[in-house]
């Protein structure tokens, strides 16, 4: 069993679900259901959050199996982990992640999105982790829905022929919310973006010293080196969020986290989903933690590791940069210091 510690007991760590939920949408629920992981410690600055966690989740774990800490520093001083989940708010990701890396007290980091508030932060966290031999994956959580993983495999193997365009739907903050769909577009288009033209709104104002407000996405056009074009339809769209249309030379796919799967052949005829081998539902966090455990067992890197999260972050920050400058932004983005108050 791989030992896991969680830093920050906010919504995505434990509050979005309860132990009785069959497919818990939170880290703690996924750790609990994964047969290869065990939660041994948590930390949070709030006494109320720790009290709430003990009341809600404590009875779901073996008695006295979880140790509680006020600070991440104390937890890292006294424990060693196989996996650390960092679930604090976005502006604190850099500080806490660097603390975890420098401590050398974990073999793997599962970092919440937004990864960082600037590309410079993303670069430094990545380089520091690599120097210590600690992989990072970023939680674009919908990515691990079992049916989406299966569809990703099928599309890669020619389900709709050669992918030509991928249209993703989701409004909201470019880095804190819509970034899930940025990843979803890449999940089917590939993680090789070369340029971005983006449109946002609500970028004005300063929310904290040195930071810029996080804007909401209106839309973006993403060019990939493979020749695929991605289109991110933001808040002016009507489709359910976290969904995509994949358009190929031999058919199309409509899929997402909260909509049914529809595959059509070149003639527009709907393909029977029973022929696709779609798996049963499962907690996306259970799936993600199992991928990490499989890696620690000697398997491949999990999804949303370095090559994936770098591509997604390049796109996200390029969307903002493009909207501000009025230009198409080549990737890698040259301005890596723009600091966005991405507080997801």
C-alpha cells in the first residue's frame, strides 16, 4: 500500500463528496477506494476544516490511521510519503509545491489545478521536481473518467479516422475552470500545440499585489503540429461544459463528463455504443491514484504528467497573452512572468 498525505482540506480534497458516495469526486474519496493507496496524514491551517474532516471522513477510515497536522511543514518533518496531494488554493501552489519538493519527503506529487499562477512558476516547479526525481501530475480531473480514457484510446486507434478538429466547450476562468476543457481538447487532439489565438473578458483590475485578475474565456483557436485544429468555445457557447466534438476523416465523436457518448460514421449514421467496449463508471480520483500506484510499481507515467500539463498550461497562458496583445501567440509562450490570480 502506498502512503498518501493531503495538504489542504478544501472542496477538492474532501468536501465535494461524502464517504457513502459511490463515485466520490474528491482526493480523499479516491484514495480510500483505490486498493493500492492508504491515507496516513492530512494538514490544514483551519481547525474547523480538520474538525469537519474528522467528523465526515474519520469514521470511514480505520481508527487512528490518519494523523492530523496544522501545517504542511510539520507534516513533512514527521512523515514520509509515497504520494503527496497538494490541494491548497492556486496562489499557494508554487510555495507549497516547492516546500514539498525541497523536503524530499515524497516520491510523487499530485498537484491540483491551476498548476501555477505564471509559466515561470510552472517551469520552476517542474525543474525542481525533476532534479529530485519526483514526478508531478496535475489534476485535470475529468481526464480520468473511464469512458473518456477508453474513447481516447479508440480515437487514437482510428475510431473516427484521422482527427482533423476538436471543439471543446466550457466557460469560466481560463486557468481555474476552463482549463479542464483545454486538457480535454488535447486528450483527443494531442499534446503538441504550436500556436494559440484567444479571446477573454473580465481581465481588468488587480486582486492582490503584483497579480492580474483571471479572465473568463470567450474562445480560442489552437493549432497543433500534427495539423489538428482545436476550438475552445467559452461562455458564449450552449453545450454542456467539459465536453468535446471530435471531427475526423471517417466520422465524429461527441463525448464529455456529463453528456452521453455519440459516435457517427462518415455517412452520419450513429454507431451502437455497445460495440465500443465502454467501461463502467468509477471515481476519477480512484482511477488517477491507481495510475500513480501503477507507476510506482514500475509502470508508465500517469496521464497529465509533464508533457501533458506543460502543453495545457502553455495553451492557457497563451489564451490570456493573445487576448491582451491582440496577436496569435507561438508556443512556447515568450512572456513567462505574467502573474494571474488563478484561485481555483
